[in-house]
C-alpha cells in the first residue's frame, strides 16, 4: 500500500500540517525539520498527490503553459523547463496550445483558468506580448509571468523574464562586419513576435554603428520556418550584388538558407556565410553546423516558472512584495562552421 501523509508525519515525528508545509515549500519550515521530513518521504517512497491537494482545499497546485509558436524545438524546451521546475516545487503542469489570432482568445484562457482551477499561467510569445490579453488576465485576478523579447517598463514589467534579442542580434551582425562582410542580408521572422522586431533592430543598429547603409532590399520578410528561409535566401542570392552573409532570424530559417545556397551551388562558408539564432537542434544538424546565438530556453522557462510559483505563494499568504522581480537573459554568440571571413572578390 502506498504511503500516506499520515505515515510520513509519524515516521518523521512531526504533525501532518508540517509535512504539508514541506510539500508546499512554505518558508516557515526550518531547514532541520524540512530535511527530516524529506528524508522520511524518501524512506517511505511517498509521492504527493497534487490532484488530491487541488480538490481538498481552496489552493491550486497546477499551473498552465500557454503557447502558439511554429518552432517545435522552442515549445519542447519551454515545456521541459516549466515541467522540471513545477515538479521540483510540487506543482503540476497543464499544457494548452491555442490560436493567438482567435477573436475569443481572452474568453478561452479565462474559462480554462476557471474550469481547471489553475494557480497561474506561464505566457510565451505572442501571448506574452498582447497588451489587451495581459490587462484582461490581470483584471480577473489571474497570476502570470511573461517571457518577452526586449525590455519594457510599466505596470506588468515586474512579472517578466526578458530576452535581450536586440543585443544578441547586434553582436551577431558586428561579428560578420568584423569578418569583412559589407553586404549582410537579413531574413525576418513573423512580425507578430516582438523578437522579430528586436532582432531586426539589433541588425540595423550594428550596421549604423559601423557606418554601413541599411539597404531594405537586403531585408526579406518571412516566417520562422525552413521553407521561409529557403525562399528568402533565394531572393537574396538571385541578386547581382548578392550578400556575402545572411543573418536568419532563427536556426530553422538559417537551415533553409543553407539548403538554398546548396541548390544554387554557392559554397558555405567560402562564398557565403550563414548565421542563425537560438541554438536549436537545427543549428547542430546541418553541415556545416550553424553559427548562432545560444538562447537557454529551458533555463528561461525554469526561471519564469520559479517566479510564477513565488508570486502564487505570495498571493496566497497575502505577503505581496513590491519592487522589480524581472529577470533577463542575453543570448550568446556561438561561432561554428557556417561563417567565415568575407571572400576577397566580394
């Protein structure tokens, strides 16, 4: 028979309330008591029943992950990061894919929170960057943490994990310029994502910093997909003054650009450098492997989840803390085989 919370309390020599506090990671438990209870839980192989806890009281131990993103690797990394932190802190995870373009998206998410008794939401782009949705969730008392590109101020800034795409894109573009590239093409991702704008602006800022003209003919609109990378690269490489380097907004697009270059018999990196963004498996599955910006999505997701659970516990205990609680990450440049110095004849 499976061990119960009563068995753990008797084994540890504490009350059931104390065991419950340990399970819920409440700060009022002393380290010595926590260690004793956790040892008893391990000895008895006790597994807390989150569903039962949800039903037993007014407090919920389930959080939701809401997403609508074409990048499967991004979604998987986020899911794994959120799940790992949820389990570590004794929470369950509900995963809810949905369409951000739906006119009823606000009602859908509010109904989901109510019907499943969620304690809070982790919002990823583009949901995390939709002001009307954020305002509606806040007005209805929903706890949330947002993962967003860039930095912002205002009422909801202290519930964010920021990813500084602008600085990372600047660094990538500057790396190419330092390698002698003067014609650098840029493949945009979907513009409903703030990351697309931030990466584009970082690219433009680096060109301006080095007194290079921003040529809009070298900037191609697209989506975060392999096919979009293929199509965008072909447009750039068909030009008489084709670029010597292509900066794609993510690795999937960069892999598409690499495929297009091969179809057109353009050697990478000897004749063309290609760089991506995010350091997804795409960047390591191509040949040559892609130069990119490492974005620690799992760590970002864990940080967002930790922030959310902290906010939930503060709300439950009415111990609200004022001040900034945001976190930020800057993706780091990783140089691999898909980039090199600009060809001399360019």
